[in-house]
C-alpha cells in the first residue's frame, strides 16, 4: 500500500516543474525513485552528478533538465559553490 502511495505521489510530482529533494538512508532507492519520476515527466534531459567523482562536470549544460545528485555529503567546497550558483541561477 505504501509503495502504491509513493507511486501515485511520484506521478503527481512528475506532472509539475517543482524542485524535489529525496532524502533517506543509503540503499532505500532514492535514485531509482528519482529516475522513475524523470521517466514520467516532461523533462528534456537527465543529468547525474556523483559528488565522489565530480571532476569535469559541466554545469553550464544543465538547462531545463533533471539533475540527480549522488553522495552530496562528499562534495568538495568548490563543488558546493558550483551547486549554489546553479540553485541561484534557477531560483
């Protein structure tokens, strides 16, 4: 029943342009849920940023797409600054 509720909420969210933060313990399926929502959305592109290996990530190309950020707790201070610029640009 709970998974059905999550699926229904995901479909509702996919129909919007709202920003979404999915939090939870490691291994609960946050990335899978984010990808599911993306597949049901009208978002043009999907970008995945792994903060453990973020070297060379081109933030300038993120425009109107969906960004999945993995391992945010591993982000360097310079990566955090780039993410803040991205948030401010889209605010």
